[in-house]
């Protein structure tokens, strides 16, 4: 099933960059907690959580790198014209 939500994301509190991506919510939680314990997360570990598909994540990452967009701009649905 290609439209299955199979990726969990942790994005910084300001919705600018993807901090972690995981295949399960448990794995993502462990990543977040480990980094909070290490003191390596800004804003005391405040993150936003998202769930999406692998293909959508690839599109978002491509927009972020190609156009230097923050996450909140790259993740906005884009209109596609059919020819």
C-alpha cells in the first residue's frame, strides 16, 4: 500500500527543520528522550510530531534542500496541474 502513513517525524518547535525520522512512534519517542537526556535538543525538547508517507517525506526533504525552505513551507500541499 503506497499511501500508508509509515514515517514518524519530530520537527523543531518552530517547524523549521526535521530533527528525527523513524519507522515507529516508539522508535521516535526513544530518539527524542535520548536527546533530551543528553541535552542536545534546543528549547528543552519541545518538538512537533507528524506522521506521513515515505514518498511525501522524500518530497518535503527535496523541497527543503532545493529551495532552502523551512519544513513548514516545504510541507504545504502543492497544486499539481494535470496535462
